[in-house]
């Protein structure tokens, strides 16, 4: 991987203006993505993961009700400020996205071959016949059996796993430098999930693309990630390489997520229910004072954690953490 990041996100913030007031969905989020690297973005539902991906792709509503600030530099070009015409050329080309639910992302009235070929025609300038042949190659690449015979099938003819493969073929049709995968395995059973993860790994090795993989499943993270960004309440609360984060989480929220993952060594034992983080993700309109995680944290100190908002600070050269007590907890 090159030292220069291919994607450099700086102080990304997203706010929705509603009748009840402004809703901060993402707050000053910063991260980098190296060439050929996979960054997993994890956190509970409501942490701001999907809003982050939609903001990077410029797919949020373009009206006064949404305010997006910060920078997202893709090879030096700011995705958040370039003209819309240039963004349309980059979207689906240099940066692509695989959405969470393919049945609602694919056009139900258009054959899958045409949907893949359309992306090829728009971004690579191929004529109809060449684009159709390229669609066959892409569908075969992602493991669609008898790809040529399936070109005229509609999305409802395919299983969930096959539809997700079509979405991946569309996302990869223009050899993107960056692929954003927003929970692409959530709706799939574990066998198909493993096949999709293996497919993404092999395609990444083959093409050298970088990937932002959004998920709430830490088991998936362990299979695919190089680095992990943990989000809570629209903020980054920990960033670290995969192995250090799994072996020694510094933020209590990260530790709580890891404790809730089922473990093979506990199978068959009467260990009781898995430990869960108490409470719920806070309402972004009414964030608690101080550390936003303190109402759910077993390590919070009254008068300290609920008084001062922690900053995201370096813990070592490779990781950052947002917690007032991380040093004493680590010790």
C-alpha cells in the first residue's frame, strides 16, 4: 500500500434541519484510507455509519434541510465541493457503492444484464454490444452461474445472494479506486455471507481497490478488515488496526461490542446470556452532556465523564481513542 491515502476524510459533519430543531447525525469525523486497504466502520444502528457513506457519495438530499461540511479528498479532489457534473463522472467510476438491500436498490422492471451494461456505457463509453459482453464478464466474475443465460433475468428471479452479486458487479464495472460497502451481507444467511466476503477479498486482491466496509457485525470485521473505525453517536470513538483493537480495546464502548460477540469456546457451556451494553443509542437531538456514552458505561465517574466532552486523542502511533479514562482503564 502507498503511504499517501487514496481517500482522506477531514472533519465531516452532517446535520438535518427539522421542525424540531437541528439533528447532528455525523460530527467532525476524520479518517484516511490507503490504497488496497479495508477500513471497517462499526457501531450500533444510529451511530452515523450509513449517513457517512451517503455523504461521501453525495447521495443525501440536495436541499436546505441537509447541511454537509468538511472535506473528503479522493486522490486530491474534494468530493463534497466539486461540481455535480464532475461528481457524476466519479460516482460509479472512481468511487462506487454496494447498498445494504439489493432488492430495493436494483430496478425491478429492468433485466440485470441491462442494469450492469448501463453503468459500463455511461462511464466507459462502450456501445451496446460491447457493454453487454462486458456485463457477461462482470457477472461471471462475481460468480453468477451461466451468466450469459441470466442477462435477461429480472431481480425477482434471483436469490438474495445472487442479487447482491449483481450489485457488486455494477459497483465494480468501472474498476473503482474506492468501494463503499454498506452492510452488504446483513440480509444474507451465514453461508452466502461467507461467499460474499470471500468474493470481495478476491476482487480486492485482483483489482487493488480500497474498501470502506460498513457493518455492525464484528465477526465480519475480523474476516475482512485491516483497520477499524468505531462510531457512536455520530462520532469516532476509537480507530485502530484490527488485531490491537480486538486484543486490547481502549474505549469501553468498543469493549462492550466485543463482549457481545458469540464465541465458539463458550458453545455448550452454561455461561448464561451474552453480555449486552445496557440502554440505547442516544437521540441525536438530545445528546447527554460530557461523554455521550457515559449513561451506558460501567466505568463512568460522576462529575467527570458527564461534565467534560473527551476529544479523540492518539493512544499510540496507529490508534486513537475518545475516552477521559482510557489510560487508567488500560492500566
